[in-house]
C-alpha cells in the first residue's frame, strides 16, 4: 500500500525546533512567555495589523471578539430594551468554529450565501439581509464573513456596506494566512455601475486577508497553511479590543497584586512552546503560499480539459493562498460524483474531503434565517477538496490527477 497522502498535513522544516529549543532553555514551559510576545509582534509585522493576541484556537479568538462586542451592547440599555437577542450575520459556507462562538454569547445567527465570483459572502445579499433585520427592529452585533479555503472575501465592499449601518466586521480569516486582496476595490462600485475604478491587479496595493476589518481571526490548527499544532490569533487596529481580549483570555484577572475578578473570563492563552513553533512557521509563510498556488496550477493544468471539472475561481482583486484546491464535478458531464472520486482516492490511500456543509443546512442551525443559500448548497453537493499540503510533490499531484481522470467517462 502506498504511503497515505493527507489532505493538508503540517509541514515542519527544522527552524521551528530551534525556537522550541530556545523556549525550553528559557524554562518558559507555560502559557505566555517571550515566545508568545515575539510571535504576536512578528505576526503584526507580517499582516500589518498592529495589535495581535495569540490564543489557543481560532474559535477562541472569535469568541473573544464577540464577547467584547457583547459586553459593550449589554452596557447600552436602549439597544437591549426590546428583549430580543443581538443578531450576528455570517457566511453560511464556512466551518462551524466561525459561528459557534455566537451561540456561546447567546446571539441569534443569520446566514448569507456566497457569490459565484469568490465563493465568499455575497455583498448584495448581505445588504438585503441587513436592511430586513433592521426593518424588523433587530440590533446587529456584527457581520462575520469567512475567507473560504484561503481566498479573501470582498472585504472592502462588505466593510463599505457595514459602515453605512455602523456595524463592525469580524473577518474569519482562519484559513487565509498569507492571502491578499486589492484595496483599490474599496472605491469600486457593484458591477454595472459607471464609477468602476479601472486598474490592473499588478498596480494594486494588496493587503493581507482581514486587514481592513474591525477584527480578524486566524487559525494555526494542524491542517492550516502554517500551524502551531493548535492555536489562533485575534488581530485588530483597535487597541481597546486587544487589551480587553487579552485580559479576558487570562481569566479576566484585575491588575492588582492578588487575584481579583470583576468579571468572568477564559483560559485561552497560547502556550510559549506553541508560539515557538509558530515563529518558525511564520518565516516560511510566503514559501508555503507559493507552493500551494503551484499545486493548484498543476491540478488545473492536468484536469481542466476534462468535461464537467471546474475549479474554485480567483477574482482579479484576490490573491488566494490556495490553502485547499477545490474542484466542482458535474456528475452528468464528468461521469462520476464527487463522492465517487473521494472513494476512488481513498482506495489509493489518499485523503480528500467534501466541501464544508453550509451552516444553514446544519440541523443545529435549522431555526436560523438565511439569505439565499442555493449556491452554497450546490457547491457542497458537487465540491471536493483535493490534497494540497505544501510538502506534496509534483509527482504526487500527477498521480492524484491521474486517479481523478480515470473516473471520468472520457477515459
Ligand atoms: C473558516 C474557519 N473558521 C474558524 C476555524 C476555527 O479555528 P480553530 O480550529 O483554530 O479553532 C477554522 C478552522 O479550523 C476555519 O476553517
């Protein structure tokens, strides 16, 4: 049997161990420590987002951002006066860690479908949803768009819409370390408008995924483009958010010599050892993005001619990190379903995965409203994530593509 090929395994090179050794030598075998401080600073340098808090997971980072907003609203009696829960509007095509923290904080959720251009939150549907929720008298706590499979959402347009209603945006960039988007699009109007700004993508200034959001969340889970085995980062231009989230992440201890608590917090800090791994990984980020993009191109070159096979698009304003290469299979034209292909790969000891099942189709969220939903549903029913780890060789990709081709009715 061939050695198993995983979907997106960790890719460790060696320098991570140098940092871990330093951490051991310093005896900071603890949550917090100099490695955590350095990791936060280096992360801020890489993303350009000045205030960063390293935590135990991306889910924890999201929870802290929502808790911060929740505390602010709770202090605002007028807004909580009608007794209804605050509403959070989020992408439906995402992983549950994006939205489960909304339920930890007793918020209602509404989901938004994706668009064809990026497979991320459709700004037009978002605008419609906000209008309908406001017309119904709801308070919208925040909007959470996901950067799916390493592709930034149309953040400038989403922010522009949310600014009209003074709604903060928390970017779920858990999968999008190293991904970028063009900022010139900030002045771009929806397609069809006269005021489209024309600029070549090359001349555009590209910003790191999540940069313009009020807060952004990143994950270093073992399957991500860079990893600390488990971990996350909350980043923001709002220093007050990060200061308060830092306090909440350490059991909300007050700044006095004894243990004094005026509110309940969490134990969410990242360990010093894992931050050491993260520092080593961060240095490799650009290489990892280049390699994942190369893997995507190779799959496309090898498969795009087969009828019924298409790939996740990349708009001209986006530079995806191609965390996962995703194909859509039209069973009638291709001759087999995505599940048939997944099984064929599994028989060769190769892991692939169906796309995220949209949140509005999850039994646990069946009571939640959704704006649109058909496109996410379609992508889920036909999409397959292919092995995309940066340590994958070209020969591996060629072999995987060969197995997929064999499933098509053309062969
Ligand atoms: C889109 C998305 N959001 C949130 C998360 C949660 O991150 P974590 O697993 O670090 O809690 C993940 C990944 O795992 C994710 O893919």
